[in-house]
């Protein structure tokens, strides 16, 4: 055989092996436990969603998927841990959109979340609840606005950390209505809601899922939701935009992996999550938390991040949290 022909066959063999290697890795993945990092404290919606989907991922893919919370620095600590992890499919990341659209505006980061994380799939979309302590003398959103204007600086709102949706939503609302509200950040949703129930805090304007149990128990009063239309779980509760035209804020959660994770692994996870989010029992579990179970392609999740950037920049400016 001519020498150049031998070279051509050798080159082709190498090229085929390089092409097939990632898919071969995906076929054997996962070979051991997969860790899902949530960059917030336990008990919040990202943590709950991660645990619900982790159980199903484990059942579908034949290995344990464990959830590890790494809170701090508005999620930056957990996020940096993930972006520095090996891109082998054994460290995943489950978080909300603020880590991509807001946190980079708040502080100088040692990473770029858009470049250093690979989108996999959304898991849920949720609206914001405008909930007040039951002893606050208001029963409608209009009454709240009037009361807040008459009592500037006397209404505190709790948030699940600076830059979270529960920090940005009330800040954007206060800016829109020219109200003087005081933000009090907490490390996770449970203590933020406990403060609302106890009366230490008068307002929580954040994930519906974080406050739904307290609403059903009567411990707090739900004045409005920030979705475009009324929520089927609360058909008698008006939207914020019915009182403040055009004011709509929603949030999402989703799965990511370190940049460079083999595409076949990403695709396998995305397809698995599409099945999981369509399962009736999962949809019901999320509906019970006032969430819409929503999967997506990696490309659609990337597009959602891009769409969020200008919206949340304005909200961050209203909250006064953009670093200079």
C-alpha cells in the first residue's frame, strides 16, 4: 500500500476516534454519583426543585444524584465552585436566573457565568407573590400603596439575599410607585418567611412557591401576583398589573454544567429533564408549590438568559445594587 494511503487511513482512524470519544463517554455516564450544587441555603425553591428532579434523574439514569447547598455571596460562592469543577458531568448546577443577569452587576466575579456554565434545561417558571403580614391594615394592593406612601420608611420587606427576585421585585415596585421601603436580606427563604409571619417584616414580594404554605394557613395575606394573568391556584387574587399597569415579573430555575461538559451528556440530561417535567406527578408537585413545570432545550435556556439581561438590569438599578 502506498505510504500516503497508509497515512490517510491512519488520519481517518484518529479523526473517528476523536469524534466518537465524547459519545462513548456519554454512553458510560454516569458511572458513579452525580452532585447537584445549589448556590443558596436549604429550603428555598431552587433547593426543593433540585431534590425533586434529582430523585427522578437517579431513577432514570441508574446512579445517585445528590444535592449540595453552597450558599453565600448571593450565590457566587456556589457558582464559582461549579465553574471550577471538572467538566465531566459529575458536578451539575441548579439555580435561578439572577446568577446570570443580576449577580454579575452586583459584584466583581472571578468567573463569567454565561461563558463558564453550559445550559442544560429549565425546570420551572414561577411568578412573584405580593404577600403582607396579616396584621398590616391593608387588604388590597391599592391600599398597600396608599399606606406605604403615608408611612415612608416604615415598611420592611424580606429578601432571600441581595440580588434575588425577592430583592429586585419590591425594589422595582417601590421605584415605579415612588415608595420608600426598607429591604432586609436573609440567607434563605424559610427565615425570610418566618420574619413575615412574625411581623418583623411587613412585606415579601418574591417566589410564590416560598410563601404559598403560609398563605394557605392564613398566616400571611396574599394581595397580588406578578404573573401576566391570574394564577389558577389563586383565581381570586388579582395580578399586580391590574393595579399597576404593565408591572410583570417572573422567574425561572434551571440546570447547568461547567463549560466544556461533553455535548452528549448535556443532551442526555436535557432529554431526561424534558421527560421528568412532563410527568403528571411532577407537574402536580410543582403546581402545589404554585410553579409551572417547564423543561427546555439548552439553546432555549441560553435565549432566556439573554432576554433577562435588560429587564433585570433595570430592576437592579432600582434596587441600587449595581456595583460601580
